[in-house]
C-alpha cells in the first residue's frame, strides 16, 4: 500500500515531471546545495518545534544547535561558494532577528489563541490513516500520510486544534491563500481518524520572514516617530528601553503614545494565529479529489509531462535538467551531479515544505 502525502498531490497537480523527479514515488531527488530561503523557513520551524516541545528549549539556543548540525551536514557536500557563504550569514542574521521578534510577540500577545491559552498535546505528530474510496470502502491501494506540526488544546474552550507553523513573505497573502487550501481539510480528516477526539480545525501560526526595522536615532537622543518604520509597538518599546532603561511606562507613553497606538496595527503584518475550519461536506469532497489524484499517481499509464509556466518554472529546482530534456540533451547528467536522494540526508535542502512560503 502506498502512502499519499498532500505535498505530493500538490506537486503532481502542478507539474508531473517535477513530481516524477522529486517524489518518493518517483526518483526522490532534492538539490545537493541548500536553497537558502527554504533552509531559513526550515530552521525557524525546527526552533519552534524545540520551543513548544517537552524540553521547551529557548529559541536562540535551538537555533545555535541547529546551525552547528547543519554546517556539519553541508560540509560533507563540499565547500560553498563565497557568495553562498555571504548569503548564509545574511540568512542567519535574519533568523535571529525573526526569532527574537517572535519571542517578544508571544510575551505581549494576550488574544484568544495566545500561548497562554494553548496546551501543546504533541509536536511533530506523524500520521498514516486509511483512505476511503468514493463509495465509502477502505482503499487497499493507498493511505493518507504526513505529519502535523502539532496538536494543541485551546484551554478556554476545550477545543482541539491542529497546529501548523508557516513562514511567509506576506502574512496577508498567505492568509488569503488558506481560503481554498487543501492541507487543512486533509489534516482534519487524518486527525479525526487517529486522535479519537473532535478537531475544530487548523490553527496556523504565521510568521513573516522579515526583521523589524529599528527606528532612527535623532540628534536630540529621541527615536524617530516616522510612521514608515516597519516594526511593532512592542519592538519599538524595547528599542526605547535599550536607550533609556530607567524610563517608566508613563514616560514612554508621554513621548511616544500616538505612534505606539499606530504601530499596534502593524502586529498583524508580522505575526498571526489564524484559525481555519472545514465542514464535513468540504472534507468529504476534498478527500474524494485526493483519492482520484492518487489513482493517477499510481497508474503506470499516467504520462509524466511538464507544465511550463512562469509561475511553475521560476522557482523550480529542476528547471535546468527540464530544459535540457526538452532540448534532447543528457539531462540525467544534471540530475546525477546537481541532485541527491532524499534518503541520504534529513531533506532540509530541496522542496519548500508545508511550513514555508517564499
């Protein structure tokens, strides 16, 4: 029996050639050299896993450990180009800034789905549950597999939620994309089969991949009150306290009150806990479509043709061998030299995971 993953379904529907090369059902390849934006999202995801897991490791310490381990893995491949070294250093600095800002946010967030209202039942929960045919029978050919980032209990309501972390360039763009996202419904189906408790939906923990901008220091010793400063109110207050640690809250409000009120609205541009629901009808229809897609993925008659477009090809790791194949060249050389089996590493370098939007 084959385990079908929602990420595989997405890739198959986007480009069957890419799916053939990247899927465990095909050649199971990933780039040898890390793709830095995906690496960054994976690093942040790992730190959150350690932070919310049983050991509750601080974010900065988790990042330090992660980087040491990853540099050892990367060194086995060979030396990076100088420009790659610079890019990694820039990304590491960005990771530290993002995680430090996130820590400030969870300390100041007291809304409905804040950390203080959540109890983590599990993190990194793998699943493999039966897939039903449209007729309602258990499929003998495929199951639904994958992994939740976690499961949480919302203490004020007693509701269980699937916990999913995502990093993104734009919180708003990601939230808009979740309206019709299949991951939520597939995960709700899986959770209902394995947890034995009603699951309300998926609670997305969304983080913008952007370090807040430090306000400029003016000649009079005050911080600029420009509304163009891209940061949050609590980050701005921290910048004030770094300059004037003895200032009281009233003093800060007296000087910067109007700006801090304005910056409160910037919070949603950096962080958001966004709940997504799916009705039983929606989940049933979604799973039927996944089942039919799975049949195509399993069929030896399915042609692995490409789906070229600006959107599909611009960020695709397989662009070079794909173009070579179209031209009748020896694309296998590129696949051998520039890619490796996902089984040979912890698969942190290739495809964008469900935790990351570029």
